[in-house]
C-alpha cells in the first residue's frame, strides 16, 4: 500500500530460522529470545542504505514492543539510519503499537522519526485510504 503511493524500493526482512506457525509456540520462542537478549539472524541482504533519505520501517507489535526480527535489524543497522527520516508502520492484534516508537528512537538515535501508523491486522485490507492519509499528513 505504501509502495502504491510512494513507489519506494521494497525489502522484506526474513529470518534464517522461521518462527513456528503455531501462535503459542511463536510467543514462547520470542519471549525466550527477548529474555536472553538473543535476537534472530536476518537472512536478507541489506543494500547500501546511504542511497536513501527516507525509510518506511514496517514491523509487527510483539509483546507490546518491536517484533524480534526488527530488533535484530535495528541492532545491526540502526546507525546506518542516521540523518534519515523514518516512517514507522505496524500491525497489531488490537493492542496498538506499544513502546515501538521509543525503541526505534533508542536503536536509531540519529534518525528523525515521524508520526507512526499502526493498524489491527484484520483491518488492514481495504484500507489503502487510511494509509494514504497517513503518508500525506507527514
Ligand atoms: C510473538 C508474538 C507476540 C505478539 N504480541 C502482540 C502484542 O503484544 N500486542 C498485539 O496487539 N499483538 C501481538 N501479536 C500479534 C501480531 O502483532 C499480529 O499477529 C501481527 O501484527 C500480524 O502481522 P503478520 O501477519 O505480519 O505477522 C503478537 C504476535 C506474535 C507472533
């Protein structure tokens, strides 16, 4: 949906060891990783980020914070986002974006973070209009 508006390049973050499709098992693994501060390996080749001024950063709310793969990405590349404008967007299961913006600001301290967009996963489809409104407001 953001691509429809902006034509931005798109990159999907994937992890080397995918999470279980069973929800409880995924939560269990995610909690264990967070407790141990051991976040998953990303197996996406990250391009040279210096070519971009604006980054639309998409993730899920997990345990009212950033999903673990996004934490991995920002631990590795947060400093590459210095001086850039970040548009944070996320899906959640009804409880909102939690402290995700604060975490982005901690992990990419020299980026400029604009007002975020978060939507309940099941409401996302057919909501191009809301996405466009958010993009145009910022
Ligand atoms: C490990 C885990 C933890 C989650 N914790 C939350 C949460 O704290 N609050 C919430 O609203 N949704 C939570 N969810 C639901 C996800 O936010 C939701 O399934 C996701 O945004 C849907 O996007 P996806 O299809 O890309 O996974 C959690 C999901 C998982 C797998």
